[in-house]
C-alpha cells in the first residue's frame, strides 16, 4: 500500500471511520487528486513523491503553493496539521 494512502486511511480511522469506509474515501480522494492511478491503489509518480514527504513537508508544500512564499518560510503545527507563515 502506498505511504500516502496509508497516512490518509489512518487519519480517517482516527476520526471514527470504519476501515472499509476509510479505504474507500481515501482511495477516491487520492485518485481524484492524481496521487493514485484511476481504478487502482497504485501510486503515481506524484503520489510516490508526496508519500515520501513527512506530514510537515506536505503541509508546508500545500501552504506555499497557495502563496508567493517558499515552503521554508512556514512553521508546522502538528496538532492542526497546518503550516503558518513565520514572522
């Protein structure tokens, strides 16, 4: 199982989803975003790259894509799984 899928399934299970629904939700979401190949649980090159990142790196990457700042300018909060701009 790709690391990105494993991580999302564990997050959904922590929120109270059953194992089967967590897999279904995670698979569908990751296929839509291009991290998994359509109709499979096989990672694309994008999915392999994102799966190799830590949660901190993914959060900083998400935040920097929506702004003009570099990912190194962000600080990660593991409680909220969000990155905020350093002052």
